[in-house]
C-alpha cells in the first residue's frame, strides 16, 4: 500500500467511527496535499458533515473533523474552543535569542513527537505560537524546555489570541510575462520556468490552500501561493503593462 492508500483507509475508519457511534471523530494533522486527498475522498464516501480546522482561519496544516448528524457547523464552532482536541501554545525563548521554525520543530521531533500531531508553528520576534493536540500538553510542559540555544517558557492561550503570521513580509515589485502560476512561482521563488513546472506537477505548490497541479492556472490579486519547503507569498497588486509588454505585480513573500 502507498502512503495515500494508508491515509484513505485511515479516513475510512474515522468516518465509520463517526457514523456508527454518533460522535465527533477526527484525523491527525494533514498537510495541504493530504487535505486535498481527504476532501476528494470524503465528497464520495462520507454522508456526514466534514470540516477542516487547524486552530485559525488560514491554517496550512488542518485536522479533518467528522460531525455526527445532530451537530451543525455553527454548534461545532461555538464549542470548539472549550471541547477541541487541539490547543494553542505560546512558546517564548529566554534571553535575547532568535529561533527559527526549524529550531522549534526540531526540538519537538527530538522529543519523539510525530509531525502529524503538530499543526502550524507561527514564528515571530517574540517566540512562536504552535497548535498541537491537547493530549501532548502534560508531556510538553515537563519536557519541552529547550530549542536551539535557548531555554523556553510555555503557556496555553485562547485561539483568539494567536499571532497569525510568520515574521515580516518581504514586499517584492516584479515584472512577469503572464499571471500563470508557473510564471509567478518561478519569479517569486527564484526558480527557472522548468523547475517551477516540475514543482507544480509533483504536488509541491498550493494555491489558496488547495493543491494545484496546473502550471497554466491564472493567479489573481489576493491569491496565496505556497511552495513546500520554500515559503509562501501573496499576490497583492496587479498593475499595468511595461514597455516590454510585461505585467507589473507586487508580491508579499513570507519565509
């Protein structure tokens, strides 16, 4: 069986658990590609309401929730803060030390915590906000004491207080031949056109949270592009044509 086969079998078990026992069931954290597979599978194989949530509106890593027949989306949202299996942790390094996403995640992996139990890690100058499964909290409170060269403090905070961005955006004025996805991926992430096409074709590019494998797809102002392993960018403005018949655009890129 492939990894995708295992994922679909896992989702089938969660669907059956929800439908048989009339309870909320849920997956581990899914990345963008896994979420697309889950959405496609659930549309064909799940009669109940399916929701994806990762602690905040634009989360890149999300949990797939299967709701029993008696629970509406609104009711689920109202009880989510109190009854969610997820929690938000604010992690702060002691001293004047700046840590990266890799530092925080590497320290978690060093404790033997699997990646599918950890959602987004949002790094800022003050530290990091991270979404994890609540069942990890006692273990983390005892053991998650250091990342990189820094000692850590940690507190559980409400989801409403999340800092939903990773550092400052780099604002890039660019000129591109077209608004095709492959053209923008190449320009924003400093790739050749062929490398951009390969990345898209191999499922490494996400447009507005969904996997996009069409290099020719047109991108519009406000669209978010994620290139796995390279970061994300938002097309903020589309301007006019230059003298060389190219299009002026402004992009905000996040590492």
